[in-house]
C-alpha cells in the first residue's frame, strides 16, 4: 500500500471514529434542529431594523411611520429565539444523547435543563435607583444566550450520562404494579436516578464556586469558550478549519459534517452576538460568522464550485464535463454542489482537488480584508445556507452593497483559479481518450 493510500485510510478511519462519537452525534443533531429557530430570530432582526426602525428602516418615511409601533413584536420574537438559544441547545442535546443511550422519552432533555439552571447563578447585583441591590431568583441574559453555550453543552452531556448510568441499575428503579399505566410507571422508575443526578450536578457547581470563588460559567467561558472564539475570529483560525473540511471532502468524506461540532457553536454564536448588537444599535463586533463562511468561502457550495462550473463552461469542449456543469449549475445557485463533487469528480482527483482546497482559502481572505477595511459590511443576519449568492450577501449584511461586490469579486477569482486546472483536466481526458482509441485500433488490426 502506498503512502497516499495509507494517508487516505488513516483520515477515513479518523472520520468514522469521530462521527460515531455519541457526543458529536448529539451536538450535530441538536444544532440541525435549532437552525429554524435561529433563522426565525434572524429575520425578526432584519425586519425590525430594515422595515420597522424609525431611523434607518422603512418606517423612517412618513407614509410608513406606523410600522414603528409594531417594532416590539419583532423585539419579542428576537428575545424568545436568540436570547434563549443555550436553553434550547441544552434541551435538545439532552434529548439526542438520551436517545443514543436508549431512552425513549424527552425527560433527559428536561433533566439537562434543570441541571444547567442548578449550576447557574440566579442572584444578581443590579443598580436600582442609583443604589446597588441584590436581586434574587432571576436568570441573566448571559446565561441563556450563546455566552453560556459551551457550559450548557458540557452540563447536558454530563447530566445525561450520569442519569443514563444510574438508570441502568435495577436497584434504583421504583417498580410499580402492572396495572399502573406505562407512562406513570416510567416516571416513577426515573425518579431516584433523576434526584441523584440533579443533586450531584448542583453540588458540583456549589463546591466549585466555594473552592475557586468563581462560577462554572466564568471558568468554562474564560478557559475554553473565549479562547476558541478568539482563534475562530482570526483569519488563520477560520482558514485552518476550512482547510480541514476541504481535505475530508477530497477523500470522499462530507467535510462540513466533520467540522460541524466545532464550527456551529462558535460561528453561530458569533452571528448571534452580531445580531444582538445590530438590534440594539451598537457596533458590530465579529467579522467571522456563519454567514461569512457561506457568503465568501462556500459560494455555490463547498470549494466555491460555482467558479469550477463557470470555468468548465468557458474553457473546455469536453462534452461530458459541460453536461455535468449544466446539470450542476441549477443546484449550485442554492449552494448544493454534490452533483459536481461526485460527478466531475473532485474527490480523489489530484487535478481538481488542488483548486477545490485552495479557492475557499483565497476567497475567505479576500472577504476578511474587505470586511475588516470597512468596504463590506459585517454580517448581522443569519440567512439559510441555501440562499443564492448575491442575495445572501445582501441579506446577511442588511443591505451592504460592498459585501455584494466583494462576493462577485470572489466568484471571478474562483473562476480564474479553476480555469487552468480545468484546461489541464480537459487535455488529460482527451489524451486518455486518444490512447484508448489507439489501443483499441491496434487490438483490432493485430492478426489472430
């Protein structure tokens, strides 16, 4: 076996092992379910600021001024969705991990939320009438929005794992007579494991605070989440993540699925922060967000393959390549590019794999500098990943024409990168066809 084959087998083995981890499966499933909630919240932000805002929106004009009175509707939707994202994530991760562990009910999700709240401080010092007062039994926004996302994920996993382990002990189950309905019997069966789990998690949070003087939230955010956010907000960090995704695509593994457990919490968290700042009229902090990935690094799908399709239509006369490009162009407008990845093909193709890997790195760099220099607006709205190019750039940045122009430049650059490789691939295909015909003719002319 060659070194190349061993390398591909090693990556494939790692990918299979990684994707089969229970926690990774639970996190991925949870964020897939959360996506509609995020998009609903995102469009409430968009409508609130571009339609109902009396200063910058459509309500600024006198004939539409009545729309400003409706802005609280969008504000309440934003609060109900984006400001409670961590609560939803904890609940869903608990449910998904419970399913993997064999639970047939939704109770693990509810238990995960209870345990998360149990380690979260609910007493705050607030300024009231010019005096600091202690306010009890409240949940601050920072504990329900994305700032607590990593703590929520850890507590959900830990609590459900403890509960599942305790539930497996027959001695801890309260057994009811057969005449009792199954749902009532199941509730009593889960009672003792649930009590032990909540007490253990709450005690852990209390002891940690007593020993260190800080809450679990502060420890997880400062030690884990904040450093990861800093890395992901840097250009090298996002390029490395994209490189890993593209590398897996090339060997035939869905790259986005591989990096999703890392990408989603961080990049979705970044766009949530931007949306909140936009809603409140504050400065937008983050350049790199989930829409940034879609708008500049995944135009037409992974690898910016819209550039490949345009290059094929421009630079080759190979009928099979043109047919694949024509068939793939429609889905590509909605950022679906499996037809071209597997039809051209790109995977395990040393010629097309090179531009497939490097193109999103270059377009991402262009998008980053255009945004950091202020030419392109920062993303403030989470739009569906299937939103077509140009439209997604305009919507996600709340109407920044600089972002639209930057994305068009990225498409031109992507096409230019793919062009020479498409020509090489076309020449090699023609050469292989000629050699095949020559070999066939020689075989026919050879005497029996």
